[in-house]
C-alpha cells in the first residue's frame, strides 16, 4: 500500500497529464471532439502549450519507466493470511 510514496510529485503530475491527454485522444477518436481546442481554441498559443506539456509528460514517463520498474522489483510481496 505504501508504494505510492515512492513516486515523486513530478511523476504524479506527469501521470495526470498523460491520462488527460489520453482522454482527449479518446474524445477525438470516438466523437471527433477535441476538448483542448474547445477550451483554448484551434492551435492558439495556449493550446499548443497544453499539447507540448502533455507530450513532455509522456516523454518523462517513458524515461522514468526504468525507475518505476526498479521500484516494482524491490517492493516486498504482500502475503495474505
């Protein structure tokens, strides 16, 4: 249960941003509705910043996966009584 404490605030923020990006892509695929465009406008400076930040979060998690894998390897296995 305490393994979430091994994740930094940056990692949690990256996870949240990647989930938001995935949900936006789901909306695009299912309904042809881009929430970022609806909120910030079509390729405005602000919408481009949102896309860049989400992309950077994805890259961060791709790189951080090795560290997360190590956390999983060293985590003690819980036994059920």
